């Protein structure tokens, strides 16, 4: 399987027919598969994996939703059905290590699948990218277009408070020699984008202001020209906030993987 950029994206089924097993399974997630904006993040991460010569594969059509939105919305039966189906596939391929760009998938597979017989090493793509750089498999040029750019980073609830992954995304921004400017509420005190807990799929309750607008205002107050995120839900909510503020021309919302892949250093 190849994408439009001709980067190799093998499937587990293809490798299994050849008697091969990859270093890692790349779990794409629903957003990375179907959301037009987040497909670009998937492409950026795949570009990096190919440049770093990472031996990886995807499930392709055998991957289905982890069941996270169903469980958060209270449909435990549907969650268990989806989880059981995924675990059967993962265990059939004897998957050991999974990397994903979605904190919701990350949290569910890492912390909730073990109760149902799915035990895997699960790594968020920000952690994986840092490891590639540390191991010398991904070499970053010191002279690139993001150097000294002002960047603020929004903490995903499912990556941050739920799993204590705060520093990995920030280390990547610092690796790019960008100027990281923090919002007043960050790390464990960060403000939710408003999409977690299946809130992404419903209209907000009545109030004075939508949460994503509040968070967008905090990001804009930093004066950063780039708002970095590491979650498809957060990216959608912050992008909507930027549109609401009519700041699309001068403020960009980008995933951590895009910052790395789109810099001239690669």
C-alpha cells in the first residue's frame, strides 16, 4: 500500500503473508483515517517514519474504532464489542508495540484494553519521535524555517492529565529551536479544549462562552503564530476557535508531527 507521496505504508496482512513482523504497529485512528485535516497529520508522521527507516505497518481495513467515544458516551456494550474485535485482530498478529498520534486511542488501548485481554506497549507519537531523535535515527538540521518561531503548546487531557505525558511534545518544539511560550494554564493545570468525554459529537450546553473559544483566546494571548497540538480532537476545537476569531491568516494550528515533517530540516 502506498499513499499519494509514494511513502511505503505496508499492512499487517501483507507482511503476515511474507512471514514478517514489523517493529511497530501504527494505529491510525478514526480521525487519522477519515478527517480531512488529520489525514495530513497521518501523512506527516508516515513521512517521518519512512525517513527514519522505521519498520512499521498498519492494520488498514482491519482497524476499527477503539470504542473510546462509545464508552465516554455511556454505551458500554458497544465499547466492549469494538474493543473485543480489535483485540482479536491485534492478538492474531501477535502485536507487541503500538504507536498512535491520537491520545484517545492511546489511552484506551494502553489503559483499558488490558482488562479485556489486550496487553501491548503503547506509545504516543510525540514520545516515539523523541526516541527516534535520541537514538540518532532522525537527524534534525539546526537551520530551518521554524527556528525562533513563536509556538505555544496545548496539552491534551488524555495525553497530559490522564497519562502524564507533558514534556515529550515540548522537547520536540525545543529540538526545532522554536520559541516555546506557555499559556497561563498548562500541563496539569491545562484547560480542556472541550471535545473530550464524547463532547466532540454533541452541541455544547448553554453558557457564557464555549470552552474552545476560551482556550483559543488563551493561546492568542501568548502572541504565538503557531498553536501546536498532539491530538485530533484538540486540533479540531482549536482550529474552530481560530476561525471564530478570524485569525486563520496569521495563526496556524499544527500537530507536533507536522512541525517536524514540514520543517526544512527534513
